[in-house]
C-alpha cells in the first residue's frame, strides 16, 4: 500500500550496509528470474534437466539455511523508505515480478514500460489475463498513492479489448476522482504497436487502520532508487 509513490520514512541505522544488501538481493532475484524464464523454454535433454534440477535443489538448500519464516511484509530500505520487496509486480526481491518500474507524471498519473516473456503466457503467444489485471491493479494503485491516498483495492473492473501479446508493453494510469478516503482511477495497457489491449477502472480506499497516518496528504515520491522521477 505504501510501496509505490507514497513517501513513508523511517530511521536508517546503516544505509550503506542496507544498500549493499539490496544490491545482492536484487542480483539474486534477477538471476532466478532468468532461470524461471529458461525453465519454461529450455529444450536440453532429460538427463541435463535432472542434473540442473539437482543443482537448483542444492542452491535452494543453501538459501534455506537462513530465511525469513513467512512473508516479508514491509521492509526498511537504504533510502529511508519502507517497501514490500515481495510484491509480485514491483518487488525487488521477487523473481516472478517483471519487475515494473513506475514513472511519475503530471497530475499524479503513472506510467510504466516493461516486457513479459514465456513465464507469463496464457493463450499461446499472449499474456495470461490474470497477469494483465495484476499489472493494471499495481499501476492504478500507484496513482492513488501518488494522489496522497494510498489504499487497498475495493474493486477493479477490467475490460479486455484484445489479447495482449508477449513482449514489450506499457501501462498508464490517471486519477478520475478523489473523495475523502477513496480514489477512483482508470488506466490502460498497450502493446508494442500502441494498440490498447485492456482498460480498467479501480476504486482504492485507505483502510481504517491507516487513516491516522495518512490524515494529511504528503508529496509524491518515486518508487525504487534509480527509477524515473
């Protein structure tokens, strides 16, 4: 909820040490992401697949020697913000995340350009509809946060205009209305040719437990260090 464009700062004990840790975490996720893609596409012989599986099992055991018991939740970052690194759309530590890199635009709008490969296939050669919805949900939620009202998704209505091809894609979101603790947002996804493949409207509501924290709208903030401002 606070991950995208809404600044929530916390004290940092050692930002350099945290930054080094984040670099390592991001590198690991990137390597596993590449492995995930090739796991889907590889055509090596069965013996080689079994050999690689054994190596992956050994690496998994090494990582399991010291691991969080359960999900990550929100974590402190080297820039003083807190983020959900396990998020399947933008999570820096999540290898199934594309990951999306969101860009702030005027009037609290948000935009992202990304690429989805074989691991996200639904209909042959096209993106799974659930993945399309997840990306739209993330982008529209980022718009609500940028408008000063980070909230949970109350509804997300998606209209699929045409199949979304795998490959380079873009997604854009904009504010429709802000009312007290509710923000209505609309957005669309486009393919590499600029064709609209899906449209969505979402309602995002600041939950009761967070309203004291967000009583006063705050300024916009970018997503991850190094993302477009």
